[in-house]
């Protein structure tokens, strides 16, 4: 693969797919489908001040981004989760924006990866 990955790392995806291209494609496609859902839900729960659901959504998103070795994004999502659980929400909008930028970059990269598979 000739793509220079900046946002994601597919080592773990390679490992769990055992070289099965179709399985790898499926994992990537599932994640790509989840990204807009994660962002939409986190913004919705923040707007609704539904912090328990925001914490759950951040936790779920964190698990997914870590499969693609997006460590910085995973750390931010963990922080969002913890802050939402404690109702310390002042910095959450900025963190969601950073997560959004990282996930949008990942989407672009993974679109290119899928074209190569």
C-alpha cells in the first residue's frame, strides 16, 4: 500500500484480519460509517445536556478509534467521557471539535485505503 497514513495506523486491523482483504475492508467500512454517527450523537447529547449519554457515546467512539490506533483521539474521547460523567462540560465543545477534525482526516485516509484494497 502506497498511502502515507498520518491519522490512522492499520497494524491492528492487519493483525486481526489475518490478511483477509474482505474482512479488513469490512472493518474499515464499519468504522467509516460510525464516524458521522459518533459526531452527530456527541453534539446532540451535548446540546441536550444529556451528559450520561455523551459519556457513553465518547466511550463507544474511543473503543473504535483505538482499533485504528488513533491514540490522541482516544485520549480526548476518554477525557470527554470523564468530564461528561462529572458534569465538567466547559471544555467539551473544543475537544469534540478536535475529535471531529481528527476523524474527518481519518475518513479521507481510509477512503484512499479502501480504493487501494
